[in-house]
C-alpha cells in the first residue's frame, strides 16, 4: 500500500453555551511555550548521562504533559500518539524531528510502503516547537554529541496508546502497541 501526503485536520470549535472545549493544538502549543519559558522548572529537571528523564506536568484542560531530558545521541524511534493531538517545544539544546506528512490507516496493517514525498525534517533549537494532529508519525532526536536537550510535551486526550514503528527506506512496519499500563 502506498501512502501519500495529506493536510492536517482542522480543530473543532465549541458551540455557545456548551461545556468548556477540549484544548486545541494551539492551546497545547501555547502551554508548552509558556512552560518552556519557566527557567526554574527547566533547571529542576534531573538529567541522566545515558537515558531520558521526565517529569509529569499538569497540562491544560485535562491534557497530559511532560518535561523531558534528552542525553546526547538519544531519540524516540518512529512512533505516533494514536488519537491524541499534541505539541512540543525545545526548552534547552536542540532537537530534530523527522515526520511523515501522510495520513496513515489507523488500524489493520503491519507494513506500509511510503511514497517518496512524505518525509519532513525540522530542526528545533531552544524556543522552537510545533503542534500536530491525531496519528502523527514521527521520531524526535537529540543529535548533539555533547549537550543535553530539554523539551516540554502536551497531549490531549491523555495518551491512550503509542504505536512504535521500524523504518527501512520507504517501508514502515508496525512493531509494537503500548498502553499507559505498560509505562507504569
């Protein structure tokens, strides 16, 4: 199956008089920007020379948020956040995001052949970030050989699952599905 590029889904707006709206991608991006600007919070994250460290934060509107420390040379591997929208921003150091500008089938597949024009790459130095929609497939890397990076992430709804993938050239393969109970 080939997968072609697609546009992001628009955000929904609440009707007048309804319950408070769930946070949007813009709300999450605003939250990670404000949180990353808190120098005391960023400096309080314990950093490990070999593995990522993280602290759970209270996100807006019931969202899940994290402050994450990235040692030199670490990354996430290819993954998505299933039905959650999200945002992240580099607070210190620099991260790189490789992503796919494609809408993938949500379930029922193990291997996909991607078309040539779906790869995107972003360098995210301190102060830069991005938001993303549901089923956004990406990997995040700290390519520095000497410096930690720190980032702030927020997801809504709180992560119901993460799908992990392997990638070999144009072939993307679903390897594992993780649920919150797997992270305890």
